[in-house]
């Protein structure tokens, strides 16, 4: 059968920060606290190692300072987000240069009811795009592929 990958690639008019994007999406009902009660984040450092870390939700300011630190700007960083009301979430990955951010629906992925093998990317776009416009969103590309 193969596996499926879905993601939405967002492009911003100018470099953004993890804090700016999270401020925008948390105002639209998203949270950095995933269902297990923690904040999950990643830094891909100079050794090209994708290191995942966990923090308590009350440590979010320290997490954001670390992700947005000048020393991490040349590296990819990521943070998981969750929409508690919708019961779904995923990973926001910030690429070097910070004008491109990718969202992968990976936590209790929403499916299209009439075609459950596909991800309901329209729902994610509706839940994310209006909030990201306030953070300088220029455009997006949504795709799902089968491997």
C-alpha cells in the first residue's frame, strides 16, 4: 500500500521567527502543548543531527529563545503544535533563512471522510492561513504524495 506524506509549505514576505508564528497560530486556537502535556521541539545543528527535545509548557519562553537564537538561524528548527478543540496537530518546521515554514499534519491527522486515505488539507489551510496572514504570509503550497 505504501505510506503517504502530506505537508503545507508556507512562504513569508520577510524572515519570521518561531515566536511570531506561534503567537499567530495560538491566537487561532492552536497550542504548543501536545496531548502528552509537553512542548516538543527540534534543532538540526551543525552536525546535521535532528535532535528532539521536550519541555514543560511553562518553559515555552526558554524554548522560543533557544529556537530563535541567532546561532540557530542557519539551521532548521521545529516545534509541534496541537489544536485541542479539533483534536489534531502537527509539526511546524522553520527552514534556514526563516522565510519558509513547513507544516506536517502528524498528530491525529484529519482525514477526508469520503476518501480516508487522504489528509483533509483544506481543514488545515482554513485553520492556519488566516492566522499566518497576520505574520506576513505571502503564499503556500499544499501537497500529499504516496511513496
